[in-house]
């Protein structure tokens, strides 16, 4: 996404998934079975909501950014990975939606990676 200065890539993986995936904020693993309709990337829209992994209930994306101290001018540049129903799957570099988090080591997954344009991570 040129407007964000970043590239989001996806890699389908069988099993098992390395425990290193969750330790790097620039990559995450999501359940492949829930992404069957396809994924796309967009920026935020008014009213966006999601449920950060481990949180109780859904949250406004705006409130999430405020709590995470994401600078106001940077919020429009954070890529959002969404499913075919336009549900937020991953706020790239920040949090995965609880519904998409991998709960079983044997689940087939999709590895999502965030890379700055011209960067190596």
C-alpha cells in the first residue's frame, strides 16, 4: 500500500508454526480456516471496530490507537488486514483480532508480515 509506506505479505503454512512468529510485532499468524474468503489490506475508516486478542469485547480502532499512543498523524498510515466481510483481522504491527488468533498448534495458518517499503524487516 503506497499510502502507508509499507507492504503486507501473506504466506499459507501448514503446521506447526514457530513460536518466534508471535514475538515479532511485524508478523503474526492467523487461522487459515477463517480467511477462506480472502484477505485484503486497507487503511482505517470511521467506525472501525475489532477485538484485540485477549481483550474483553470489541473496541473502536480509534480508542485502540489512543491507548497504544499511536501518533494522530500516523494512524491513517497503519495498514489493516481485513477478511472478505471487511472484518479487521490484523492491525498491522499492533494486534490481531481475537477471533483470528491461532489457538491450536496443529491449525493451518497464514503468516502475515509487515515490511516498510525499502526496509528489510
